[in-house]
């Protein structure tokens, strides 16, 4: 016998902020209440919207009516019904993550595409630093050394203090080998590089002194103005596939700390690092990489912004 209100859960054809709901399971809490745990996406931008965080897990309370489960529309944040769940203290800044690399093993929250060979990293070669050793010469092919964390907020900042030594290294925000933006340092120069499908372009370059420097990749979903690109080359708007339209879901900014303060080198359209463009369902990661030689990272800091 079908449920009288079938489908029990769907957001199809609605303008609700959570879409593509499904893969749900019913669970009962210790106090006897019922909940539905499910997957969904949070798309941003105008039409068509784009989503960049992959499928996320949502939890909604369930009521039983005449023996059938009834759920309300899934919200981005769902308040538990009074008395249905124990009160828990929220972290001071939910989702913030900082690693000073002062332990003997990498924290379990770090991820690497496909595999992370033992020879690719070390926390003992330079105590208090994460040393990365190149296992591939480009981020455009599988096998590069990447240590990253998942982007968990639409608006966030990821920073790291990098000593490139004689290597080529930096920060990357990526979906896969064909869809990534990089803030790269080598031979006294920091540059912003974009790869989308068959297109690859250097968007900005800046000479920097030798030694450690702080790099930042930041995303934002507000104030989606056209990008500002600081570059010696003539980068006309029609020369690259990364131009901004009103439909952009977010902007990705690339910043380096200079003796005169932070400097934003470029801002790129984030929709090219979305599921709608790159496919897949796991969302972006942001983190550290090396493609030539070895480089060391003093710390890495990720936190929500805005």
C-alpha cells in the first residue's frame, strides 16, 4: 500500500535552498524520537545554480501520522523539536581547522587524491613543518603530491605559511585534475594558475623575496563583481574561459602576504570548480601541494568567513 502523501520527501520543482534530496534512512534516537538522515546539495548563484561542496548530510525530525512518516522540508539548518535531543555545546567556530604540524603523524582529517605514498611527506625531516616531496610534475595529471582538506563552507579562507626552498609548491583548490585553481610559488615568483577542461592559463604573477611566505585562497558568495587580475601579461576578457557572469556561484580570491601587507593577485569565477561543470559529487578540496623538488609548510589554517 503506497503512502497517502507520496513522495514522502522531495524538493523537486521547488526553490528551496537544499536540493537533490534523497538516499534517506530512518533512525531512532535514544529518547525515542525519529529522524531522517539524508543527502542533499546547497546550490548558489542565479539560474542555473551551481554547487561546490558536494553532497552533504542533513538531519530532519520525523512525525508519524496514521502509521506513515511525515517530514517537513529540509532546511540548511534544522532546529530540533523541543525536548527531542540533548543540548550540546557548539564549537566556538564550527568547522575551523588549524594544523601546526607539531605531531609525528598527519591528522586524520587530511585527504589526498587516490593515495599518499609515505615518501611524499614527512613531519620529521624538518620538525614542526610538513615537508612535501614531489611525486608528479603537474596537478593536471594523477600522481601529484597533495595534502588537502574539504571545503566545508561556501565562504571560507585557507592560509598556509610555505617555505618553497628550491621547489615548486603552493595552495590549490580543486575538483579534479582538469578543474583546479592554484596559487603557486617557484623561483622567486608567485603566480595564479587556472585549469578548466582543456584550458590552462596563468592569470597573475608577482616577484617575491626568498624564504617563507603566507598564501591564502578565499571564497565568497557575496559581492560577485567582475574579477580583478594583476598580471604583467595582457589578459583580455575574451582570451580565457573564466569570465564572470551574474550566474557565478562564488568568487575565488588568491592572496599573498607582502612586506606592504596582503595583496590579492586575482579573483576567479568559482562555478568552473562546481559539480555542474566538473561532474562528480564529492565537492572541492583546498590544500597544499608540490610538483617539483621539496617544500615545507609551517602551518595551515582553514576557517569559515563572513
